[in-house]
C-alpha cells in the first residue's frame, strides 16, 4: 500500500505531514513520489492567503485525473479547519477531511472509511492532545521540525491562524525533550523548534523558550538548534542571551515585522512599534554581532499610504536582512482587515511588492557575498542541483553546495565559501 503526501503552507504543516506519514507507516503504508500509484493521497493545506487556498482546488483537479480509481483522497490542514464543509461541497472527490488538531485519528478514519456510507469530516478542537496519540517521531532527514507550541492568541487583524489553529497551546518540556531525543536517536543533527509564536512558549517544566533551548542543547548527538516563528513583543532577554551562551543555537532569527509604519502596525493589531522592533534587533546584535536576521512583510494593508510604505522601505535599510518573505495583503474571509475601508488596488500592491523585494533581494545577495572567503560549517542534507553536488545549510541558514560524495549527507563539514548568488553559496570542503 502506497502513500503520497503533498504539503502546502508553513513549516508547521511540514511537521504535521511528517507525523501523519509516521502514523500511516504504522498502518503498513510506504511512501511514493508518484500520485498515480498511490493508494492514499494526502493533501495538507494552507489557508493563509487566497492564492494558497485556491492552489488546493487546482491540485485536487490534477490528482483526480491521474489517481487510481479506488485511491483514497484525504485533505488535511488549515483549509479543512477554516471551512471543511464548503471544501467537501466543492470538491466531490475528497473522501476524508481532517483538521490540524484531529490528525491523530487518521489511521482510524482510514480503517473505518466506507465510501458508500458517506465521506468523513473531522475538524474540531478536541479536549485531548493529538501528541498523546501519535507514534514516536522518527527522523527522516538530518534536519527535523519539532512543534513545541501551536495556535495563536494575537489576532492580527489580517490573519486566519487563530481560527485555523486555535488558541495558544505549549507542550510540556518533558514531552518536547522526549521527542527531541527520539529524533536524534533516529538520525537528526539539527532540530527546528516550531510554533506560531514560538518565543511565547510557556509549557510546564521550563521558565521560557530560552531555558527550554538550554535543556535541549544538553542532548548528546544533537548539533544544531533553531526556532521559528517569533513574535517581536514576546522576545525575552533569556532567549536573546541563549544566542551568546549556547553554541548549538544557530545565529539566525526570524522576526516578522510586517510593516515599518506604526500607524499600520496598530491597524494590524501588532503589539509593538518600529522603535521597539529595532531595539530588539540591537539587543540580538549586541550578544551575537554576526546574527542573520529575517522577516515577513505585508504590503498593501488597507489604508497603507505611500508614506507608510516608505517607512517599511526605511526600516529594511536600517536593519539589513539576510533573508525574508514578503506578500501582498490578501483579504481573508472572517478577518477584520478584510472589511476595512481603503482597500489598496492590486496594481499598487504589485508595485510596492516589486520595490520592496528588489531591496530585500539586494540585501540577501550582499549578506551572501559577505561570506565569500570565510570557512563555515555546512550541514549537508540533500543532493545538489548539478551532478556530483551535495547541498545543505550554513549556520546562517544560507543554502550552500559543494562537490562531494553522497556519504557526506547528514554530516557537518567545514566549507570554504568561494562563490555567492542571492540564493545560494558554493564552496569547497576543507579537510
Ligand atoms: N505567527 C507569525 C506568522 C504566521 S503567518 C507572525 O506573527 O509573524 C506567516 C506570514 O504570512 C505572516 O508573517 C504574514 O507576513 C503573512 N500573512 C498572514 N496573513 C496574511 C494575509 N492575510 N495577507 C498577506 N500575508 C499574510
Ligand atoms: Fe497570525 Fe498574528 Fe498570530 Fe502571527 S501573530 S499567527 S500573524 S495572528
Ligand atoms: Fe498556512 Fe495553516 Fe501554516 S494557514 S501558514 S498552514 S498555520
């Protein structure tokens, strides 16, 4: 029996896909890259922007054309949570729809499924935690995700996550440590701690994320720790100083600002100002001057003037980003921003995004060029694009490739960086 998984959306979805994969392996399924030969097709969905949701329907259309007639089509993830009933109405081929807090039930839903009796929708916020029911998390690569916190209570006025992922929940430290150990025992060298507001983690057994990181760093065999995504006003000194004190914690911080205009930040219901954001960046740089800084941006939020947008451009110049993600505002059903006055025309959004991305890309290229000539540790993860190449990531999360033997995959090697583009580095292994 073969399983094909397609994942849209953020790293949390990639984590969920990994856990669903493991639980279907227990049922006897093995992986395939080909939807044509799959007996179960699982699509893990994202609802964050309109484009992300629309992709789902074209993907379902494509899969229905090529899948085996009897193959089960399962849709999981945030679209199901947001509007599972509408999804089943619109996409008749879907057999089972399961929300992000219910996927521990998937093996049972599959075993019991009977097409004649009707399709299944399970998308509630159960009292039990899915984590108590999933099989041990196995590493399938040298770098693995580990969800430590889920959900969000911030309610930014544009965002669907509080509705698709529910309220904030932090897993206890003991559970996280056990999962981290299981990952390391099965081959993980790097763990990326995940949460919608990961720095707001407040589970039992540790004071905050800073202490949790220090505890995880004690695991033998684990070589790198990362965490994402952080919310600016929840950043603590204990997390910042971990970047000075914990060698395994990588010099990289993803800290979304969204906008450089205080007026727009307020309308977005983001609980910080540009000045406070800059102060946090300075505190990171004081303890770790080389830290790579990354962010998310939204352009064309309702009411955003040219002057507001220029404040975003200005803060980008002040910070100097190593990497970034930037988006046009997308009006999402049910969010306050979707019905605000002064929606920005698509053409203006496009212009602003182009201008912002040109600056961000130039900064990213400069950041990469600045590492040419240095020798960096690279965790090799996968085959490179060209024959004979293998590639992985530097401490600053730059993609880097070398010519080398596949046997090096999963190892950290010293690499002298010899070339850089905006998106990747090339180098030679230093013995
Ligand atoms: N919790 C994280 C972000 C999660 S969503 C944080 O607060 O920073 C990932 C990114 O998608 C956001 O940072 C934001 O830049 C973008 N995003 C979310 N909703 C959006 C919308 N309605 N339109 C455009 N971009 C959006
Ligand atoms: Fe969405 Fe804001 Fe929560 Fe991030 S902090 S997930 S943008 S509501
Ligand atoms: Fe998308 Fe859900 Fe992640 S909406 S961005 S998959 S939390």
